C-alpha cells in the first residue's frame, strides 16, 4: 500500500513539473536554447562519458512533453544526444576559426627549413633514434649545441691604446694652449717695454682702450685675440693717430703650429698712420718685397687703379730685393732718399712693405650695381715689418724711427706743377670710369625719385579737395605725358657751299 502511495506521489510531481516546463516553453520560445547555453560543456562531457544514460533521460522528458502537448511535441522532441552532437560540431568549427592547434609532430617543423638551419634536417632522424621509448620522427626536439664562448675581460693597458692616444693629444693641446698664449703675451709686452719711451716722446696718448672710465694713457696693448694685440696712439702733428697691430703666430693652436711646419709663417708688426688732409699731396706710392708687391697690387684698390710697376727699380733706386709701385716718378725719387734706401738695405729681412696713398679705400670690392657713390678714401701711411725669429725686438726700434721720419718727409714733400696736373688727371679719369659704370643705376634711382615726387604731389592735390587745382594739375600731367610720347627729332645744320 505504501509502495503504491509513493509511486502515485512521484507521478503527480513528474506531471506537475512537465506542465510547468511546457508553460515556460510556450511563454519563451528561446528557453530551450538557454539550457544549452548553460550546460553546453556539461552536455558535451555527458555525451562522451555516458551516452546511453543521456538518451534515457531525454526519452523520459520527451514522453512527458508529448503527453502534455501532442501537437508541439513533434517539433520539440529532439534527442539531446543529437542536439549535443550538433552543438559540439559548431564548437569545433568556432575553435578552428579562433586558432590553429599545432600537432606535436609539426611543432618543430620550422627547424627543418634548410634556408635557416643548414644541415639540421639530416640530423633529426639520428637524434630520434637516440631517444628510447619514442617512435622515430615524433617528439624530435632540436638539439642545438651552443658553444661556450669565454668572456674576455680587458685587463691589460695595451687594449686602451686608442683612448690613451686621444687623452695624450688633448693634454698636449691644452698644454700648448697655455704655453703659446703666455709666449705671445710675453712678446707683446716686451715690444711695448722697448718702444715705450719712443712712443711717449712722439704721442700725447699711448694705449687708449676707448673706454670712458679710462682717462689718459694706459701703456698697454688691447688683446683682440690670443694672437692679435693692438695699440692706439694719438696726439701728434701731421697725423690723426697711429694704430700698432701685432699679428703673431697662433702659438696657442697646435694645429696651426703643425701647419706652419709645412708653410712657414712669421710674426708681423703692422703700423697704420692716418695722415691729415693738409699733410700729404695727391699721390700713391709703395715699395715692397717682390712677392708682397704682386699680392698688394692684385688686392688693394688704390694700387690697382693709380700705380704701375716700375721697371728695373733695383738698379734705378738701389733697392735690391724690392719692387716699386708708383704713380708719379718724382715721388719715387723724393721718398727714396739716402736715409730710406739705407734702411731698406740694412733691414731688408724685416721690412715687408711701405705704402703711402691719398686714395686708400681698402681691398678691391666686387662691382655692386646698387652702389652709387665711390667708397670713402683716406690718406694713410701703412708699414709692415717682420718680427725677428730669434726674438731680438731691439732690432725693430730703428724701424719705428723710420716710420716717424716718413711722416715728416711726406709732410714736407710737395708735388711740382706738372706732377700735380698729372695726379689730378688720373683721379678725374678714375672718377669718370666709376660714373660710367654706375650710370644706369643712377638713372634708375633718379627716375624712382621723380616718380615718388609726382606721387606725393598728386596726393597733396587730392587732399586739398579743390576742383580747379585738380583740373590744372591733370592738364599739366597730360601735357607732360604727350611730350614724353612725342618722337624725338634732331636739328641738323647744313653749311652752304
């Protein structure tokens, strides 16, 4: 009796659960797919482990559904095993799309590429045979032999010879910089101490640095660079001032010293005196060594325009080893007197050039079409001397005395009437040549100025708002345009026979 009662209760519970499930399926058409979403992996495992048991459960569920809904049970009564197989196949397809699972045999297949691993494909079979308990060709991992290369530690100083050489070069450069800078400064101070008395006797101001805070003479060089020192002197008759420039070898630069071995250079002293306008007549003169004379003739504007090379100057004026560039012959005879010629012969190894000019404008400049005026000219006495190699600066003292003598000599010298006429004619010819070369540029500049003047006049007339003035100005402008467009005619005079 109890057994029948328990079976009846179990049947009622099963029927009630099937009824509820049928109602849920009717309300939600996708309910059966939700079950697959939640249990797709479990169903797959159940299908693999115990397929008969899953078929029995699905048949029971299918019978319950057929009892409740006979019309719909045929569409929904699909065995779970078949559905799971279908979904498992879909999962396999998705897995194939997501990634490719490599087989163990093809895991090391890329090592058999002969282009990348030479000779490796032939040794795989030998390696597989050495593995016991595994079939040949499977699980054949590559056996790469990496040689043990010992790490080489450089513990010897001879391994750093390049670095040591660079450090030695840098130390030599800095040491040479200090020594060379000190030596150039010592040469400048020594020259000034030797010539200081002579400079003080001839100039009121020696060593002006151009600063307002400093009043009077400083008696010291201005250091322009490590190898260039300058000294300005002023306060003497027949000159505006004198600039002493000491150009020395770049002893602070090791590279320049090495280059000087191939092309020797020498310390030089340049003295440039700006003469007064009334202390020198119009002439250009230069005496220099042959090499320096050729260079100056090509580079300086005044020598190139006014001077010519005097032939056989060594025999005429007794100056062996020197070339002469002169504009007027009587100037050469007057300047090269006995005292100057004696100094040229005695100190020929120290004297580089002596240049006198009233048309000094510096080096030759390239022709500029926009340049409408000649460069400004000055009256100068420019001397260049070589500093003795042994450093005996006392030997240069007579050369400074020679500069003062030339200043007084030029002030006393006067050109003859014929020489002055020739000098003026030469300057007029140079001026005319310059005017011809710049004629077109000056004409364009004049036309531009006239056009600007007319434009300013027109703006002024229009600003007054006077119709009568505007009418007169337009009439005047119209006449000017007609006159400009009219053909030009020349008047010819015919003489009667």
